[in-house]
């Protein structure tokens, strides 16, 4: 199975309406598989501890993908896979992928449940809207955090030259070029010229204009694709994958299963998530990002998403050598302690479940530059600390953290926090004394709660 | 002959069981029994689907249930509407809505939920799908004699097209003719205000409340 074959099936597979695909192939099969494999959430557990449940979820997810295939949204055809094709791709999917170049080269690897090796940290603006005047400074501030392994999604340039950017326009091509130039400039300024940059400039084909070995994103930089929920792909994603794959870039493929959507509750959606992990590698993904969405909440730190992420990650970590990473979005915003408590809870659950780490970012940023490099450092530190915990130990801390924020998960109730320019001295690119104090206070509290931070 | 109460119970259970054929059959039975179609919609279908909408909001049922219930209601209402049309009448709805995800954006689920919830709450919804060209929203609103244009955008780069629809409405002298509601992950009340939309809904429940408020006021 390769992209040539996938592209062929996107033109020749069974023809159907999208609504039929999601209702008859996805929604109709999930409850049957839930019953067949006995995949149930007890309504309480935040971090799964049941290995057998994880293994059944893996089997159910693969079974689901066999029954659904992946829907090509533009051709309205289903890309179907045979069981032996899935097993073949699973056998050959890489368990280690080198990223970046020179002295800044790093390797992202598959992790096992309770793996003692540190998780790989994808950290950066994570597609928050970033103002053009702040783009280089903000990314430099992330890149100077040595604990971050790969600069993540350097930010959406929503406006340029005082104009809003329309996807696919000439202006957006110019934005993509500047995105490449400015991201590279940021890592150079931080003294890490070969630091990998995980790129995702705009959701349009012309974002490939950010690519240049000389001044932009390189063949050693992973490029992000996003599947559409559930189990759907569009031509732009296929085309970008084809281009970047041919160029030699590692393919970072994300998917966003929706709790309360076509997969049902967190247990049914965990099956969809496993199917999506496998679908991502069938479509050429080499690093697979899970970013659960929720019908009621926008963040990924609610009880449903914590459980679903832990179960799906464990299913994948125990039964394959797919390189997985978990998205961390929160209700609280940078500059608030809740931001840290939320991403810490999710990081503990994800890392002990065998995942690498992507994030953090508020799910609903308030305007431009609503991220903090210092908080990304803490996020990574918590991830590293999690390798010294068992799932059982981590689960106890996750519960305590969840209690701290569970009543403040809505947009209205979550703390507003502050954007980057209010949290940092922009001349020295160092945190303000108040932001530094917050970091230290939260770290103290995390230690008290049982996170073994060094 | 079956009593009205028994027929309404059948109509109700057809929605609860997501059964399109049963909904159409129960609607036909209501007509054969001489029941008023408008009353039959309210007494047979509407209560059941409103309750399912509330159950969806409490996460007791999920999106497939809501979509199937809305489809069952659509099948049943179509039978009753046909009877009404035959006597030169129309089924009064709370309002007509054209709905879609804006150009360049292929995210489907958010607007599907909004559409199902609006249908469940008595609106006639015309779902234009995803990646809907700016001009198509206006054309569809005119064709369907809609009161409301509802636009979803999941990306901060595509929400720009919500602005373009409003600008186009103004350019075509249609400013104020339609109530425009916007939503989607990056969309905020501030954005809605900036582009001149009538309202912003964070989710499907808010969209229903917003439209109920507007169209209720218009009716008064």
C-alpha cells in the first residue's frame, strides 16, 4: 500500500454520499463493535489501567477501519483496505523518524505504555493566531526552550500587510513564504538552525510555498496533515501528502475524533480513534497525532477526552509501533494556573499511556499570540517527569488535578490569562517576574500533588 | 378506529426509535383518522424530537441518534405537508434557515449538529453542505425564501468568508433582509460584531435559543 494505490482507490472505490458514509459505515458499526469487543467506559475512570480493554479496543478499531475504509470527500468514493494490507503497513511503519539536521537533529520514536524513555516534545504556537510583528520573537522564545524537541506549528498568520489572508490567494502564498522564512529565522536566532519545524501554514495547497532548503522549511521538517472527522480525507490533504512525501518530509498526520459525534460516547469514540490511528498510516502518516474533540467542550482535558485518549494511546502503544503524539488544548489560558493544571493532567495520562506530546495551547485563544513558551517548558518537564510514574500513580495525580479545574471547563468559567506580549519582556525574551513566579508556584504545587519534577 | 391518542403515541415512538417508515405510516394513519396535520405534527412528532434534542445536549444520546430522529421526523412531516398542500395550506414552521460551512472549509460535523437541532426545534433547514461558495448562501436564501443564513467556519483562515457573505449582502442591497448567524471554533461575538452579523452562536443549543429569540420577536 502506498500513496499511488490510495490515490487510485480514491478514484475507483465505492461511490456514496458523505452522510451515508458516516451514518451507515461509521455510526452503524461502532455500537456493534462496542458490544462485540465489550468496550465500555465506567463513567469514572480518567486514565485507563485495563490492558485487556486496550487490546480489545485495538482489535475493534482495526475491525472498524476494515468495515469503513476512508472517505475521499472530493471524489465521494471510499478508499477501502483489506486486512492483509493493514497488517502489511503496520509491519513496515517506522518506529523511529529522524527530524531536523546537523547538531540539532533529533529522533521521534514510538513509545510503549509506561515507557521510561522521555517523550518527544512538539512545542510552539500550535496554530494560535500569531501577529506578523510578533512571529519571529514568539517562535524564538519557544525555540530557546531546549527541552522542546521540535518547533510546532509556528502560528497562523491571519493578517498580512494589514489585510486578512484568504486561503489559496496570492496573499496566502506570500504568507506561506514568510512563514517558512520567519520560522527558520526564529530557530536560527535561538541558536538551533537545524531544529525541526513541524509545519502547517494554512489549509490550502499553496502552503507548500513555505518550502526551501535555503530559507524555509526543509525536507528534514515534518509537515502536518489533518484528517476530517470521522475517517475522511480531502484532495488538498492528499495532494500535500503527495508533494511532501516526494520531497522527503516526514508526514505528521493528525486526526480529531469527536466525543458525542458519530462514534458516540468516549468508549465508542476510542474505537474510532484507533481506526483513525491506523487510517493515518495507511494514508502515509509516519507520526500520528490524536486530538480528541468534544460535542460540549472545546478543550481536551475533560473527563471523556482524558479517558478516550488514554485508552486509544494504550491500544496503539501496546499493539503496534506507530509513533503517536497527543494534542494538549485547555480551557484555561496562559498566565493562569489552571492552564498548567489542565495540560499537566493530560500530559500525565498521555505519556504513561505511551504517547509523545504536542502542545500546549488554549482551545479558545483570546486574540493573537495567546501562548507561553515558559508554560511549554513546564509542559515538557511534566512529560519527562511522567516517565517516572506508573499509570496507577499517574492516575491518582490526574484525579487530583482534574478536581482543581473540572468546574471551570467552559469558555465563560475558564480564566482569561494573558497573551505572550504581556507575559514576556520582549527585549530580552524572558518571562516577566510575575510569569516566572507563576511557573514556580505551579511547579511547587505539582510537586506537592505527586508529579516527580526534578 | 384508532384513537388520536394512540396515533400520537405511534408518531412519538417512531421518532424515539428513529424509524422513518414508521413515522410516515403513523402520519398517514393520522390523516386517515381525520386528524389535523398541524396538530398532529405538534402532538405526535414535535415533543418527541424536542426531548431527544435535550437528551443530546445532556449527552444521553449522540449525533447519529439526533440525525436519525430528525430524518424520521422529516419523513413523517413530508406526508402531512403533502396533505396540507393538497388543501392549499402550508405547514407553519418557526422559520426557514439556509446553513453551510464556508468556502475553503470542509468541516461538516458542527453545522450538521446545528442543522439537526434546528430541525428538532421546528425550523425548516436547507443544508448547503461544506465548502459553500459565498454567492451560494445568498442564492439559496433567495430560492428558499429563508429568514436566516447560518454559516460555520472551523478555521481562522476561512472565517473570512463569513465577512464576505455579509459584504455581498450589503453590496446587493440585501442588508437586513436576512438574519445572519455565524459560528465555528475560531468565531467569537467580537468577530460577529465586526463583520455585522446579527448573531453568534457557540453551539447548537445557543443557535436554537438565538433563532427562537429573533423569530419570536419578529412574530410579536
